[in-house]
């Protein structure tokens, strides 16, 4: 009887050992499963964090105001998704054709009208030239005096014409030079025609052009009566006698 109980005790002791061993194995398995599960979760978290880091590269910086103070600025990044609409022909604004540039007509250039050259009052040679302030002996009086004009040979009755356009200033009879016509040509130029006959064809205030007849050669100049028939012709510039022939030829100083 005692032997049977001892055998049963041995059997129970053997079963207890295996039960304890099974529990240890179960615990080790549970620990391994827990460690595996935790490691798997950590790896998943690291993988997701890595993906988020890679995706953050595509994040765009938006509406970051420039710092106006010395305090450090905080930059906020947001992930944006931009959808570009398809561009169609209807969406493209029509470009207006450039208007043709019309050049304005060139303003007419007002070229100054050239002043006509003076003409000779009569066609004849110079008998007595301008003395330019020098004293010369008069054939009529025998006195030494200046000759302020040029005596141009001409027959009595030959036409006398204005040397240029101007206004008749006066028609008078001088005690020494006879009947005289004075014409103002502007710009300080005045011409005077003496020893005319009494048939003068102009009066004071008349407008004349170069070559217009103003009278005829006469013999009314008492101071030059000893000289051959001629026209006594004078030119003034700003009230001063100048050489009338030099003026006609464009050489007057």
C-alpha cells in the first residue's frame, strides 16, 4: 500500500515538473511575442516618421512675413496641393493687334526767302566814284569836297529804277542835287536818286519792287552841271554813306 502511494507521488511530481516547464515555455513565448510586437510597432513608427520627413521636402513656404524686429521669426510650413487647371484656347486672352503707327507729316521747313540782289538804277559807266570821305575837286565849282555818291553815265530821259524793294520816303527838289527820290529798303538801307527830271512817277509812301521805274534822268543838279549827263546815286546804311557800287555788287563792308 505504501508502495502504491509512493508511486503516485512520483507520478504527480513528474507531472508538476512538466506543468512548470510548460508554463515557463508559455511565458518565454509570450515574452518573445511581446518583444516582437513592440519591435514591429517601433519599426512602423520609424518608417512613418521617415516617410513624413521625405514628404516634408515638398512642403512649400507660404506667407512668411519678413521680420521687422530683432526677435527671431517662426516659419510655419504647410503642405499644399496645387491643381493646375488645363489651359484651353478660350482661356487665353486675345492679344490686340498693334495699331499701325502713322508718322505725322513732317512740318514744312520755312526756308528764309533769299534777298534778291540789288539791280543797277541805270545802265552806264561810273563817271565819278564814291570818295569815301576823301576830298575831290568839283569840275563845276573847282572846290575840294567829298563825293558821297557815284555818278553813272546816262542820257537825259533814260529811265531810273529802284535797286530793290522798298518804300518811297520822299520826293523832293534839293538846291544842289536837283530832283531826288529817297527809298527805304529796310534793315537800315536807304537809296537816293538825284539829278532827275520833273516827271517823277512815284510819291512818298509808295511801295516799289526792285527794277520798278521811279523817274528819268534830268539836268537839275546845279552842283554837277559841268559834268556829262548822268544819275547821281547814293546809298546809306544806318544813316552813313557807303559805296553804292560796292553795295550793288555785294561787297559793301
